[in-house]
C-alpha cells in the first residue's frame, strides 16, 4: 500500500468551511424558492450550518441555548425551526463536495492507495428515525409479526474509502429502497466528483449480480462477494477443484449463465446495448479460504496479473472498515439522534453527520502521522471517540471567528489536544463460521466506552 506524507488538515478544513461564504451555498440553501433567506434575519444559511455542525446530541432547547450563548444572540426555538424548514439540505453537500475535491484532487498525493487504486467499500445500513406519522409517510414502516406498522426505518448507502477513512458519498432512501439502486446512485456521484480517479469498489453479497458487474465494471474495478451456490455450473465445467476461473457471459455454454443474461437484457435498461458495444463481458470468479477454513466466493474484474487470490482475500477483508464506520456514525457521532421527524430536517442532520465525520477524520489523519510509533510496543492511533468530543467542544468557537489568524490558532489547539489521546490499534474483525457466530452477551452501554460528547 502506498503511503505519502501528511497534508495540512487545517488549511483543507478551512477551504471547505469557507464554502458557507459562497453565493452558490446561499443559492443552494434557498432551494426552489428564490425568496428564502433574502431578508436580513438572525438565522442565516451559514448560521443554520454552524448550529448543525456544533450539535451535541442534547435536547433542541439546550442545543439552542448553547448556540445563543456562543453567538451572543436570542434566537427562539420556533424561529430556528422555521428557518431550518426553508434550508435545502443539498447546501451541506456543497461543503462536502468541496472537501472531497480538495482531498482527492488537490491533495491526492497524500492519500493511501492500493497499486494506484482507491479502495472504496459500498454498503447500506438501516437507520432509526422518529416514529411519527410524518416520518412514517416519508420513510415507511418496517412491519413485524405484531403489527402492520412496526418501527420506522430509513436507509443510507455510503461509499467509504477504507484506507483513508473518508465518506465520499451518501445516499438516503426509505426502508424498502433497493440497496443496489442506492449503490448505483453512489457510483454516479463518485464519477461526477472524481472522474479521473482509479478505484476498486468492494461490496458484500447483497450487491451480487449482472447489473452491478456491468455498471461498475465498465470504467472501474469491482470485488463482490457471492453466495456459495453462485456459478456452481461454471465450476463444474472447469472442475470443482479449480479456485480461479473466468466466466465469459456472452459465450458461456452453461444454462444458468445464459438464462441470467437473457433476464438481464429485459430487466436492465441499456444492458443489451452495453453487450453489443463491448463485444466482451467477462468476470473472474475465485474461491478464497479464510483463516477459519470457510470458503468464500468472490467475483472481480481484476485480472490475475493485477491481483492474486491472496491479495483479493486481503482486499475483501478491508471491506469491514465500512461496517466499523457505520458503528462509529451511530454510536459516537450520534447519527440517529434526530431532533425532528420532518424529512428535510432529517436529511440536514444526516448530511452534517457525514460531513463532521470527514472533518474529524481529516484532523485525526494528520494527528496519526505525528505519532512517534517507535515509542510504543503496539502501533497506536488517535482515539476517535475523544477526537469527536474535542471537535464538538471546539468547533463552534472556530466557526464564528472571522479573524483568520485566531481561527488558525484555535484549530491548532484542537489538533494538539486530539494528539494527546491515543490508543493501540486492534486487529480488524475476522469472519467466523456460521456455527461460531457470537451472540451479544454484554450490556449495550459499557462503563469504559462512554461517548465523548
């Protein structure tokens, strides 16, 4: 894995946060209405964004009380709510886009890659939203055996850079939204933001299928986990002892593969034209043996020359980083602690959560580079739980200061404080066999894992 020197996290963060001063930000915040945020009021689009970024997971009244004290104002709860209802969540995505382009275009030489490729895991996760009539209409309920209504859940889908630990894109859907559909939307945003970047997209078996292979394989590399039953006929054709085979979808003599192609032609728009234009559509299927003896089946368009079976095993194991990040978002950054049941306000808080995670990771990345590893028995890293707590404590003071030198000073103080809290790196979770799956036996709240804010 390629690793370069660290970048200047303070300057990158400032460039992204300064996006709130752009005309484009205000225009985006107005949404479809040209009259929103045209009058001189206490609550501006920038103020709303500052308020959302600095939220600590408290009650709305306490959040606003802290905010008013910081900015020396007296904004009322109804006043903030009324202005937030006007605020288009896409304005937050503008700040996120500035940050991603600054990282992956202007500072790409400082990013970790695998043989020149970014490693981008794509996965979805259910999220708990307020159980109200309003949110039920927006996100739909997840019914259970006791009621037709059940709980209310939404779904988020992320592209997560597992080596550099940044979220490149987030898509939000209702509970029953197709994960594949959201993943394709993730990919389209990725290509619009970073059209020249080389990436390997790593996905679990929920994303298996012809559609994903042709959508992601046209211009990028993919690595997708399959079910054990997939391509059984192809393996029998080559010999079941084979661990690495090439499946030619167009010329395959296997009935199941032929039928898959026929169904895909009628199901996916543009697929038939893709086949006629490409004249060739293949995928590589490999059997990977895990440390516990379990055999996994992986599909990829990485050639044997580009990645060995052992390297594919290593790459797929890295996918677990996105699962750890979802846990971090929900448990430490408090993703699901929404202050409203209205979709527009929920989207604001989701997008801000992703943006805050990237800003915190930006500072943590530089802090990690400064750790003198030779002093410690184990490899160390910045404590993410403390980092997010320090960020939330300091960020509002940083945001409301206009003077550049003082803002730099406060950001340096924040970075210095993050560097003080380090912990040993623990090995990533290893997949266990189905009969060895662990059941949770501990309390939900641990005495030594309390949140930093």
